[in-house]
């Protein structure tokens, strides 16, 4: 989320020191994201699935890194304004944050939702009683 907000802050960087501050903040937020990416994947998917999940994560990151500059260049050529590129970058980061937050919410709900044992009906209780006790053996003796 911070990366998206900082990307939108670039729109207001009309002076050099503001632009430099935005660059430092963007680098710090992106570095933090990179350093916690593996622990988050382990928390969501487990250590045993980490190689597969990390590969898929890196695949989609690579697709974004490959397509992002092309889309940004097209958008710059089409609009002639750099603001649209920063808005696209910020909105894309915020959508990614929302999707990741949704994954955390689903994981949280799955871990903290406890199913109560199902109540047996009288018929089911009777069936399980008769299945457990073989009364035919008592009669034949």
C-alpha cells in the first residue's frame, strides 16, 4: 500500500528535494516488501509448498516487469503526460495490496473458524448403537 501511495506522491514532486524524498521512500517501501515476501508466502502456503508458490509469484512478477514499461510507454505516448503513468503505477500497487489483504483475510477466517460437531438425530444414534453392538451373538449363546 505504501508503494502505491508513494507512487501517487510523485505527482506532487515539482521540486528536486520532494522528488528525492519520494525516491527514498519508494525504495524503502519496496525493500521492505521484498524482505517480507518469503515469510508471507510461507505463512499463507506453508514451507512444503514454498518452491512452487515462489516460482508462481516470481512468474507473475516477471510478467509485470516485462509488460509494465511497455504499457507505461504506450500510455505516455497516448496521453503525452507522465501523470497517467504514475497514477497507473499507484493504482496497480493498491489493487495488488487489496488482493493480498483478501488472501490474508481468507487465511485468517480459515484458521479461526471452528466447526462445531454435528448433532446426531435419534435415528442416527439408534443406528450407530445397533451397529456397534451385535446382539445376535447374545441370542445364539
